[in-house]
């Protein structure tokens, strides 16, 4: 017969076993629930740190150096080491190479070039871009690009010899992309990041075309091109100062839309839901979340009225692209000879730059690029169904690396997405009691660590693919 001590010992063992089994059961149950929980975007401490990281000192040093080359006109001297577009290009290249050394050679620096002629290039001239590429760790063919143009001008667009400081137009944009490259060079990116100082913008958007053609030739899947052009001034010509907002211009319908696709869009909607427009919405949402003192003012237009920028060749090639520009412009400092008339100083000099404001623009670019570079691609081939029904069904092709998806919908007159529902890792979802006739819909991809892609609108009108197939009857 067992002794009392033995019985007590057996009871202790039994309790230990029971406790262990219960713990295992709880852990398994919790694990199962964790797996079943749909992936959703969440606050990213790393983005808060990145938002505060841009250095006004670095931005000032870059603009001062570029202004110091006298002129950076596309047709200016290419041989001098101290003046002209050639010296400026070589300095930017050296700056990218220095950043690359600091991150163990993480950047590939290239200088694609092409000879152009045109209305503002009457004689053949070489246009060269200076580009730093940080390859993606998981999805290297998918590309997020930040651009700005290196060249400058005075009143006469063909004057290649007079001083053209170009502090704001567009040394400010080049300073943004160089500082973004410095900040993001040591951080993880699943998609490839491209930082490009373009040339030839003032002579006909040649630098943008050169890089867009390079992207097509190399099979880049450009998900976003953020073109920063005139982003350093916070005081308008009328005296109004606004250092809390930046404008993001985005096209409404795709530049490469076919007639068949246009017919489908006109009937079913999509005029305000191009991939570029939904990219702008993502930027506005990120600013609201991570830049409490700064906001994106979305402008439903490809560019300022009657004007253009290097995002246009990307749009023409079928890539999503936006233009980032200051909220208030001073036209006495754009495309002007250096002079004083009637007490007004003309010319694009460095004293017109608000470096605190420029740092906030840089923060917007950096957190947008980091988010898109870490998030999965948007889903593809998205479609919706629900005619003569009270429910709306959505289906899509999954994106590589996505852990889940979110369905979005908004009133057809609302500028931003109003509602969202996490779906889990599925490729079809039904919204009960949400009538297809009354709302616009979209879907985004979410990574396992909570980074979210832009929202993709159904059909060809909203597709982030460069050349979506022609619209078909759905």
C-alpha cells in the first residue's frame, strides 16, 4: 500500500502534468487565434523616428553646394569642375557614392544618358541622370522612386551662361532625395528604392523621359514615382505663408488609357481613382498619422495649370506618379534673371528657402518611400460584382509577401476612403448589406508586420500594373 508521502508525491506530479497540459492547450489555442487574426496595418515606431530624422543642416549644405556651381543649365559647361551642369552631376554622383560607403556599398550608382534634340534643344545635347539604386531584399523588380531635377534656368530658357542658382527650382527637390537616400540607406526595404537627380527638365522633361525609358527597358515595376519640384519655400508671392502643408498633384485618369478602357470607366466610374490618385491618398494618410504638424493637400490635377514636371513621362509610360510642390509659390523666384526692379528682388537664391519646411517635405517623402518599400505590392486584377444584389463581392489576385488584405469603400463624392474591413489572407470577400451602386471600392495588401500598400480601385482604371489588359465586359 502506498505511503502518504508517495501519494502526496504522485499528486504533485499529477498537478504538474495537468498544469503543463493546460499551459500547452492555452498556448496552442492562442497560437491558433493569432494565426486566424487577419493582418491589419498598425502604428510603426520606426516611421515616427524617420519622420523626425531629416537634417536641416544636410539640406542646407546640399543646396548651398548646388547653388555654388553658378548655373546648372542643361546646355551649360560639362567639363569644368566648378561651374555648370557637368560639375553638379559629378558632385551628386560623389555624394551618392559617399552614402553608399557608409552603408557598406548598399547603393548602386548609375548615370544613364541619351542625346536629345527639340524645341529647347536645337542642337544635339547629352542629358544625363544621376541615379542611386538600393535593391529590394524580397521584391527587387518592384520600384519606389524619388526624383528631383538638377538643371536650372533664368528668364531666357536658352541662356546657358548667366548665373541660375536654382535654389528652390529645383535644388530643393534634389536635396530631398539625397537626404532621403542617406536616411533610408541603412534601413530594410523589400522593394527597390531609386533616388534620381534628373537633368533636362527645363528644356523639355528629358530627364524624366530618360529614367522612365530606362525603367521600361529594365523591366522595373514602378509602383510610385514621387517627383519633388519646388518644395523649399513657405511664403507665397502674395505674402501668404504656409509651412504646414504641401501640395501633391495626381492625374485623375491614366495617361495610357485605351479607348475601350475609357468607355468602361465612363460608365462604371474611376475618374478620381487612378493609381496615382490612390498613391496621393496614401501619402495624405501617412502625413495625418506621422506628421502632426504637416498635411498633404491633394490637388486633382496632373500638375499646376498649364505647367509640367518630370512625373509626366512616367505617367505616359503607364507608371503611377505624383508631383510634390510647396503650398505657396513665389513666382519672382522662379525662372528669373538675378535683378532688382521697383524694390523687388528677383531670382531663385538660397535665402528664399525655409529649411524647417523643407525638412518636413523630406520627412513625407521618406516615410512614404519606407512604407511602400516595406509593404507588399497592391493586389492585382481586382474586380467587383453585385448588380441586382444587396451585397458586394470583391475578388483579386494576391500580392507576393502579403499576409492579408483590407477592403475599403467610400461615398462616391468623398475624397478619402471612409471605411475598411480586414479580410484575412483571401482573394475574395463579400461585404454584406453594402450595395455596389452607392459606393466606390478598393483593396489594399498588408504585410505581416503591419505595412499597408496603396488602395487599388477595380478594373483597368485603378490598376497599378503598367499595361493592364484591355477592359472586358464584367
